[in-house]
C-alpha cells in the first residue's frame, strides 16, 4: 500500500453493504411493478446471468486499462 494511503475500514464496508442492499431492494420493487410478461422475461430467462457477465467484463476491462500507479 502506498505511503499515506488509508486502508478501508468497517465503516466503508458497512456503507458499501448498505448501498448494495438498497440497490437490490430497489430492483426487487421495480421488478414487482413490471407487467407479468416482463416479469416472466426477468425470472424465466438467463437475463440476470447476462447482466452479471457483462458487468464483470466492464469492471475487468477498466482494471486492465488503468495506467500503472507510480
């Protein structure tokens, strides 16, 4: 770790956990408001897997393209 850099602590971990829980809750509520056909698309197809794979690819590409830290 670079000198002067601060390690993440429990407060940051709780904040990230709360944000993730809020996003998941919001998505669950949003999905429940969809029409039945759209809900069927979400629950009966591999849509979530495609979204997770795409999101992981974006994160990995950003990490690979990041310039090295001095």
